[in-house]
C-alpha cells in the first residue's frame, strides 16, 4: 500500500508541479527496483526474525549488507548507461532510498515488538 501511495506522490509532483523537470530519466525503473530489493530484504529479515536465536542479528545485518551491495551495483550500472544531472539523480535516488528504508525499519520494528511480547 505504501508503495502505491509513494508512486502516486512522485507522479503527482512530477505531473502537476514540475512537469519533466523533477524526475530523472527512467525514474520508475529506479523506483520499482528499490521496491523489489526492499521486499526481498524484508522477507529475508522476516524469516530471520521468525527463526530467532543467535542467528537473528546476523541475518538482519546480512540483509542490510545485501541491500547496500545491490543498491551500489544498481547505481553504478545506471550512471554508466544513462547520463543524468548528478544533483537531480542524487535527490531522486536518495528520496526513494530513504522512503523504502523507512518502510523497512518500520516493519522490522513492528515485528520485533511482537517478538518481545512473546
């Protein structure tokens, strides 16, 4: 649900307020890539939380590192293939990155609260 609301927000800002000047070329590829990576990392972390035990923190940190490596690889490939304004790219990419990071942390904290209550 959050992904749809965020997509509508980005589309609205680009379409209504800053037509053709706010989003980088192929922005939706970046958006859905980050959504997919966040979903993968969240599922991996969720499975780690359900296992519990000593491996719980290792799995969470491993998921974060995997996300970081996949994100850096994507940035490298994107910037090599598509020439964009660097400031605009940074604003667009990190706004999406922070949005999905916030979503991931919120969901993991919610699941951790349920683990503590048990």
